[in-house]
C-alpha cells in the first residue's frame, strides 16, 4: 500500500491512500488562541525562543490578543503553569519554552527530565496539546544555535507544531477528513 507523506509547512501531500480517511493538520492558525509558557532561567536564550514562537504564531494568523504568555522561574516550573493554562486558560494548545544547559547545571537530568515528563503529562491530563520547545543542550553555544542561530529557532518550531496539532484535533473532533476540509 502506498504511504502518504504530508508536509504541513508546504501543504504538499503525497498520493492518497486508496479508500482511507486521511486526517492531517495544517498551519492555518486563524481564530486560534494559544498559550506560551516560558522560563526566565537562561533568559538570554528563552527570550529568543519566545520571539521565534510569537513570530511564528502571528505569521500563521494568531491575533496578538489571542496569545497568552506566562513566565515561570525555571524549566522545572513549566509543567504546572502549562497544565493550569491548558485546563483553565481557554487556550487550544500550550507552547513550552526554556533552556536547560548541562554545562551550568549539576542537576541537569532532573530538571530536563521533569520538564519533559511534566509537559508530556499535560496532554494526557487535559487533552490540550503541549509542545516541547525546551532546549536540553550541553553548552550555551548549542543553545544559541537553536534559538535563532544556525540550527533555526526551536521556539518557532514548537509554535508551528502546536498550530498543526490544534488544526488536526479540530478535524478529528468534527470527524472531518482532509478531503472534506478542502471541499468545503
Ligand atoms: N532551570 C532552567 O530552566 N534551566 C537550567 O539550566 C537550570 N539550571 O541550570 O539549574 C534551571 N534550574 C532551575 C529549575 O528549573 C527550578 O526553577 C529550580 O530548581 C526551582 O524549582
């Protein structure tokens, strides 16, 4: 059976799988309300991730007043704020941003691990997608490279992922396939 590859960035879809009801999200964020939780620790990096995320959200069509930005002290505190925002903040997705840098962090594994597990648990507990834009790297240079440097901006990528997931979940809740969405 041929497989279908879909790129939400370009909207390019492969050949449809005959007879299957195919569902894929896209990056049209018109009418979405999105939360962003960002940690102050290593704020030189996290502010760049935030710039990338907000830039991507705005570029995809999210209104400025439909973006809630929540600051927390460190990556360890991201999950509790993300869960609150997802449960009671009226947002359809939460973008989580921060930087855990091994070079400066004796308890790197604990902080990074708790952030990752805690953010993943937001999905399970609330049904609201929470995306992982937390850098877990060895050096400040590696973080800089991923916060608007030579490896792109992981904040922007996490924002795009949130939009794609909201789009996909909307379609799944409506029981709508790609074909039905494009035909009207
Ligand atoms: N928090 C981070 O977001 N990144 C780090 O690199 C980091 N370091 O280096 O320790 C860090 N620590 C703080 C942690 O997230 C909590 O805020 C703190 O332990 C209080 O709970």
